[in-house]
């Protein structure tokens, strides 16, 4: 387990970039934490480091956005950014969540994993975002 303390959105983005440099193709990353804790901000840094084309929308309103990378990175060709806040497990499965996770050239970044717990495989990487004072966030990388 690793714990980080960030003091700005920019710093949280930098942590997302750091993960993008280390992650291996095929991974599922579960981002936990309350609304406004910094999950989407972290993903923006991740996508930027991956060279994904903007805009980096928050998937709260679209449920999932797929980014096909212009250049593959460490065997990674696609990034799926998903948000389960407003969906039922059944609907999420129907949208293709299991297929996104089975994509060996893909990375799945999932906000609100607890909403679709039954679909999460045991080898997922969990990152927990906790709001502290003002702009401070504690970011705990499990495993
Ligand atoms: P979530 O996806 O967890 O709901 P967002 O990343 O969408 O959260 O929003 C986080 C908000 O908090 C943004 O408006 C961001 O600018 C602000 N913020 C302030 N400090 C931080 C920090 N240290 N890390 C991340 N976001 C921060
Ligand atoms: Mg979000």
C-alpha cells in the first residue's frame, strides 16, 4: 500500500501520469472516493500521459468513453474510462464492461466500482481518494 498527499488538482493529475508510466496492458483500475475527491482529475492526467485525444470528458454523463491511442504505449492501445455512479450492475454488464476488461491491449479506469462490485475481478488495482482540508487529497494505492 502506498499513500500520497496532493495539494492541487495539478498534483493529482501528476499522480495519474505516474500510474500511466507504470501500468501494464490489460489492467483494471478501480477509483474509489466521494464526489469531488479527484478521481476524474486523476484520469485526466493518466489520459494526457497516454497521449489520448481530448476532450477528456467526465463519464458520469456518458457512462463510458473509449480512447483509441494514436500511438501504442507499452502494448496499450485503448483506454476505457467508465463511471458506474448512475447504473445498475446488469446494465453495466450489458454495455460491455466484461469485454472492456478482457481487452488485453486495453486499460479500464472505473469510477464508483462499489456500484458494480459483482463484475470486478480480484486482480483489479484499487485507488482510494479521500478529501482532506481545502485542496488536499489523500490518495491510497492498494496492493
Ligand atoms: P470526482 O471524479 O472524484 O468526483 P473530480 O476530479 O471530478 O472528482 O473533481 C475534483 C475537484 O476538486 C475538481 O474541481 C478539482 O479542481 C478540485 N481539487 C482541488 N484540489 C484537488 C486535489 N488535490 N486533487 C484533485 N482535485 C482537486
Ligand atoms: Mg468523476
